[in-house]
C-alpha cells in the first residue's frame, strides 16, 4: 500500500527569527545543575524559550552528528546493491543489508556487530523524492527515543551516469517490519503478549513525538530548552520496524511535519499519507493535528488485534476496509469472538482483547477532539498488558445468524442537513481520489511494461513492413 505525495506548502514561519527575540525566562545556573545533572553540559544556564525553533534550525546544530557517506563506500557495503542483500522495498526505494568496514558501535546501536546497517536507496522513478529524503534526515537528526529508528548517516551525491543519488543509513533491524509478521503466513504467529508490547512501544514513540520532544540547544553559556511537537503522519504496520527482541521502532519520517505553533490548533497542508490509515477528518479538510496520528494508531491496533490489513482488495467488498468490518463485531456481543486473529487459536486474554478494541474505537472517533492523547493510550495498553489470563474466545455465534449493524461513532453522524451532505460528498470524493492513487501506484510497473511491449510490437511491425517493401 503506497504513500501519496502532493506539493509541500510554503513555509509559514518566516518571522521566527523575530519571535526568538521575545522575552525569555532565565533560571539560575545552580538550579539548572541540580535538576539537569545528567545532561552533557553542566556549565550552562537554562533559558526556556517562549517560541520553539524550527526543525531546520535545530538540524543545522546537529548535522555534524550524522555521518556523510561516500557512494563508493555504500556500494562496497551492499555488494553494489546486490539483490541477495535486498531486504525490503517501499515508496522510497529499496532497502539493503550493508556491512561497513568501520564499526558504528559508538552511536549506541544495539546489534551485536556495530558495522551491520540498513541502507535505503532512493528510486528516482518512485513515489518519493529529494524533499522526503531531506525531511527524514532533518527529523531523525533531531529526535531521539528508544522507539524511533536510529539514523546513522546519509549520502547525497551526483553520479554522472545515473544522476543524483540519495541514500539513508540506519541501524539494522533483524526482524523486519510488523507488516511481515502479521500478514506473511510464512512467519510464526505473533504471540498475544508480543502484540501488546509492540502496541505499547508504538504508543510511547508517538507520545514522545507529540508531547515529550524536549530539545536542548547550548550556545556559549546558555542552554535553551524547547518543547517541539512532531506529527508523524504516516503510521502503518510497514513503518514499524522490529529489533532482535521485537521492540518496535517507528521509521520513515519523510512525511513528518512540525505541529502547530503560536496558539494555532492545526497545520493546514496538502493531504498525504496511506489509504486506509489516514484520518478521515484530515483527508476531508487538510487540517493536520496530533489526533490525526491517533486515528492511524487505532487502525494499527485493529491490525494487531485481528491479523487483517487496513485495506485488503482480496476480500469481499464489504470486508475490504478493516474499520468497517470490525464495527460489525462490537465488544459485548458474541460476534466479538470473530474479531481477534484466528491464528492466535484462543491464546489471548478475552478481557484484554476487549480493552484493546475499546481503545481502538476511542482512537477512531469521528471527531478529533474525542480521541485520546497518546499518553492516555499508553496507559490503557499498560493496564491491558497486566491481564495474564489466556482464556480464549467465548462461545462463537450461531451459524447463519446475521451480524449486528455497524454502530454509529456519534449521534451527529446521520445528520441530513445540506452542510452535512456537502461535507460527506467532499469526503467521499477525496477518499475515492486516494484509492485511485493507491491503485495507480501499485499498477505503475505493470503499466510501464505494457507500454514498453506495445512500443516494441509497433517497432517490429514497422521493421517487417520495411523489409517487405525492399523485397
């Protein structure tokens, strides 16, 4: 399932330099030493800024922490991008397992051999481009959390033969992605406890981006503290990487955006994301908030609970959208027993499954303001994880009994006012547009092959005609 990209809007923060000159609150140096004794520089006084700085400004201070690789070095590390070392492919391009000649253990990587990395190579004909590559470099240079992937470095060179080359070098994640383990039948079934642990790790990673991103900037003898919000905007199971102990790490920050500032409630932006995961209110209005990520998290929760994809064209039309299908199996009914992944074979806590489903429906509320924060979601998952019983499903529903109708998310969902009808029509149009783009993205290689075959056939026909005339 591909991502969809539109033009990035103009920067609305032209006056940030002026805002940094606004009054600040200074804290005594001794107090700073007492409260921040574990920080690297204890000789600075702390200044709490009234207005945050941009990701670009913060990146310029931290760019030196990333390694600028030479293209020849990454060619050597991946066997000239050998197919045998290819471990994945997405909208950005192909991902290869690489072996560096020098160790990267000093960066705090958790794999046993510090020289094993993952190299992501931009496909110049793919869905993403230089802007997404640059955004990922900038965001991952600034953020730092156990549930976010570690970026080691990058490569941006101009190969005379193949044109501009854009690559990213990450820590290597041996267990690939959550998508592989949920939907690839060749892998063993993910245990219930592991699924809850993954959900909790994803929630904590998003909580850090939304609420806990505390940025420090030290210049001369002044340590400045900023609270910066990042909206991930592309949460899906294929972007959740798993390390050797199945700890989740969010990856692919090409669509990430800074959150609203200066009292704003949202960021107005072109609609980007993945069909099936993008929040309907964001698709309808283009207004991006942290609650847009919460809606996507609700979809991933349902994937973990059910073992079904967010959108699956191979299923009957009424069952293709996971959210629509899951609504027909509400908690508190015997139909709920058909919701959990049948591959679990009853080895899960029924009460915890109901708790997870209830949290998912809160995250999937139609109104963004009714969705929980990621901190609330993390607490709810911690409570669910404490349920140790594996009591399996209750008695399944009787054969032939009809499923209950899908519940309404709120009382106003059935409004027949002209405004509501107009909004519903606009929403259906934009969702259909995303679905069309998804189909086009998946069919693009086949279409190119078909065009190539037609051109070859036409050329062969012309050559045959020429030979006939000469004869």
